C-alpha cells in the first residue's frame, strides 16, 4: 500500500459559505477528516458517507488530545494510504499549529499541501464593520495570540507592539484581556483608545462590544462574552459604530 497525502485545510472563521473552493473539493474527497472544535458542523456534512471523521478539538474541562497524539493520527492515516484532511478553524498557518504538523509530515516523507483559510482575524472585524486599515486611521496591523500555550513559545512583546502598529488584533485573548489591556496601557497606549470584542464572528450569534481600553475587561465580564472572540484595538474600531452591516454592536 502506497503512502497517502495530507491536506492542511483552513475551514474559515465560522460561516460555512466562507470556505474556499479548494477546501470544499478536498473535504468532499478525503478518506479521513481530523477536525478541530471551531470547525462548523455544516462543513463536515460535505464529507463523503464512507469518510472517517475524527474529532481532535480541545475543550476546557475535557480531555485534550495532545499535539503529539494529533500528529500520530495524521501520520498513521497517511501511511495507510488515505487522503487526509486536517481541518482547522480559520487558517492552518495562523496560530493553528499547521507549521508544526507540516514539519512532522516533511520529516516522515509524507506528501502534503496547505490550503489557506479565511482567518477570523480578518473576517470577524469585517463582519463587525471594522476595516483594519484605513487611509485616515491605520496603515499597519499586528495579529497576536493572547494565549500562553507553551512555556517554550515565543513571548508577546506588548511594549514593542504598542509602539509599532496602528491596529492590534488579538486572537485567543479573552481570558487574559485584563492583563493585555494593562500591559498595553503601561506601554503607552491611551486608556480611551477604542476596543472591539467580537464573539462568534461571522455567525448568526455574533455579538460585538465596543468600549475603551481601560474599561473593556469589566464590560466583557458584565456582558458575559465568551470564547471564541476576536479583539481589535485601535482608532479604526470607531468605524464599526456606523459601518456594522451584519449586526449592530452592543
């Protein structure tokens, strides 16, 4: 039996209609689909009836499949000659550990392709009417992870980021939001700079909260916002008050 092939597939930000055509084709053809928690269940319905679906998501309070276990699943299926779709929310190479999985596949000599996906870092602000760049407000962006996933991971230099860019987009940053806001203000960002928190961006249950950096953590707690949420910090956030086309903000 020959070796199969692995596709590292971006499933997009939530709305299944934002799936790319190439991702659509691969999902329909895959023998094995290994998918994450934030993959919309509607996308899984595209799989052929005989495809094997394996949940590899990570949910708080439940057993989490380690990255090594996920890597083993992918490699095992490929060595069995299967076409494998490793399906990830957003884009596989943006905080999706796609790079780590690609390294393993390279080391094992397993053919693979990367299919980019629409990341929530871009889609959620767009659905909230917030342009991340604007000629009058912002000419630079930083997309940052708010989580501290691994002790060996590269730390976020909030002091450098605060000085370097006009718009900051934070993924996986809801839980440490208070700490992030404090670090950015200590680095020189004004307490009244506008911040948007976009919960379940691109889906019908999307909610958007706009406030000031100094108060946003308190307001998020009061409104009961939860993950997944995308945080946008910068003057462009004010445009969301008038350009919000999908749903009005709170």
